[in-house]
C-alpha cells in the first residue's frame, strides 16, 4: 500500500497541526474505510497511540482523536474510520481522495501501549468495530512479539463485511516477507459477528464467559500471573470486558502505573 510519494509537510503554525497528503483510500463497506497519509519527518509515536486528525472546515481546523493503525516503523500513517452521514468530521472525511489534504496533530498519546503493561506471557487485544485500529499497529510491531509468547487479537462486528479490514491486515502480516516468520505460531486471530450469520457468532464478552475464546486459542482462562490485555471498542463493550478482566483478578494499568490490562478511554466506536 506504499505509493512512494515524496511530499513535504506544510505546517499551519509552529504549534498547530501539519498539512498531510492523502496517499490511498480504501472503502471496506458502506460504513467503514481506511486511508494512508504522509508522515512528517519528525513525527514519532508508540504503536497503539492515537493522534488528533481532521480537516479544515470554513477556515478552521476540525479535529478528532484517531488511533494510528500503522506500526511505528512505517514511513506512512494509516487510519481506520467509521462513516457517520451527519457527523461533523466523518461526513466530510469519508469523501477524501488521493491527493487531498488532511490535518495531523503533533502529539500522539494513549494508553494502549506496551509501557502501560507489566511483563507477561500472553497478550489479548480485544476489539469491536473500528476499535481494531490500534491493534493493527500493535500486531505489526516486532516489539510485541519480543515481549509476549502468544498474541491473541479479537475483532467482533455486526456483519461479516465489517471484518474485511482486520482480515486483510492479519493476512498481509502472516505473509509478510520479514514479519511473517516472526509472528508464525505466535499470533492468533479470533473474529465473530453479532448480527449476520457467521462461522462464529457472539459478543466477545459472551465468548469469554462461555470459554469459546480460550478453547480456540488453546489457553486457560485469564490469569493475572501470565495474561495481559488491551481493550478498544464501544463504551458498552469496554465496560463489560473490563468487568470480566477485573473479575479474573487483573488490574487496570496506565502509563504512570503499569498493570495487567489497559483501556482506550479516548475511543468510542
């Protein structure tokens, strides 16, 4: 998906967002799309972080928090977004084309990072909808597989078409010339739907409670001694999944106080 386009970032001001060029756009469904933009030479981030992103509307910047879907080594920046017809930003953002300009904030932040977790053996990345975005970054980061023996990334959506992006990312990773060997035997992809008929159906919380998740990945239920987790999705999903982790004895962590699991508080989708 790299177009090898060499474009210079044009700063709005020394503290404001930069102007970046759209390099590619992929519409996965009528409600989901991803896009790649230029990355400023000095832009640094930890895989799993989010940044303010948006457009100039009526002469003013309109920005929202977006998880960066590309890994920290990528020369470009990738994002995965929902389309909201009447959304102030997404109603416009969904119409971007190659060559268009978007605004990029200068300061990536977030809690879905390795630094917020204590050392462990298994890493569960639990997501719904566009909540898969930060995990698209994390599973493509070699550090993830240096720190954990097993990495389980889950993605639950209403319909099968909404799983297309995560399937593509995982398949591309498994077949990557360099990263494929690194993730072989260590990465497990676990998907499900809640509305459309599919091979595996159910909310991730139900699949945790009935044990299907653990049966598929071949691991025992959550154990704070060895398991670590990250959660990103709708508010209901975050609340319910967090409760299950806490019930299993895992403690929520942060950048300032690393622990057994972390939640993306800035994300809703």
